[in-house]
C-alpha cells in the first residue's frame, strides 16, 4: 500500500510528534492487513495530529471510508479487538452511503452528523486511497449545524454531565465546535484548529477557558463549575432553541 506521508514535510518535529507518527503508520499498516481492506476507498486523518496540536492524551483520529454500510460493523469489531495494540490511534470508520445521504448507519457509533466530515474535508489529510468527492453529498445549512450544536448542549450534553454520564473534558471540547460554526456563519473560513478558532474569537472568554483546560488540564472544581455556569449563561442569552 502507498501511504501519503505528508508529515515528512513538517519541520522541527517534537518528540511527541515523532512518537505519534510511528503509531499512525503502524495503525495504517494494520488496516491494510485486515480482511475489510478491499472494501476501503480512502483513509483520512483529522484533528489535532493534522494541526500539530497534540498533547500526551491526544488520539490520532483515523477515518477509513468504506464502500458500503455493511462493512462498518466488521471494521469496528476488529478494531475493538485490537484497541490496546492500536492506541493512541482511534479508528472511526464511515461509509460512502453515510456521507452521500448525511444519515447515520443504524448501528453507527458516530457522535456527529456525517456532513461535518464533508464540510471540513479540506482540513483533513488523505493518508491512503482515492479522495472523497464532496459533490453529491448532502449537507445541512451552516445555521442548522449551529442550532443543532446549541440544542445538543441544552437538551443532552449538559444534563448528561450533571448526571455524571458525560465527562467534563468531553463537554468542554464541544464548545470550540460551536464557536467555529458561529464564525463560519459570519463569513469566516478557516481551519477548525484551536489556534485558528482562538484567533477568530479573541474576546471569547468561554473559549479562553476551554483552551486553558485543553492546554493546561486541571480538575479544579471551582474552575470547572465556572465554565459550566458561563456556558449555560451564554446559551441562554442567545436565540431561543425550539
């Protein structure tokens, strides 16, 4: 298999990046050795690895694009059986059908709509295979994406957090996504990296708090409670969620 080693062009690689590059290559080679490999059109990597924003707890988000929905369960089963071996690579398969229809496969484990991947395709990196053609893929209007994120905070994520069914770090990391799409609605087009989002919203205190948690992790109860309170206040003073 031919791997697109785009990271070879990186200058001044950190020790952590070198470690993660080895893990990424290992995971891609593992994929090529599995029975489902013949059903893969492409493999992308996205997120903190691409933006060079790794920390010691980062995952490598690898997204194999499979040709049909029925292959998804096979990929997940084999991945789950080899999680320790693949760590820190996190294999998140998607199907062509999901991307085209913007509808999750019935047994999907994805937490967001497929159109998020399509809309952000220019910021993912192809590691193997044939690039996905975004034409013909259904996507929501940006306003709808933003509204769905806001609704998700109010109706699901914050209540789950208060019931201890959803972690603080998971919740905190969702806010930059909301901030990103709000800026996209305002006509700004930029990569969904921490650095770029912070630059786009220099006066966003919530975003500054989230960045502090991301780059300087703490379990300080007071700081966490303040973030949740400020987040709820922010959501309440914006448009009404129907």
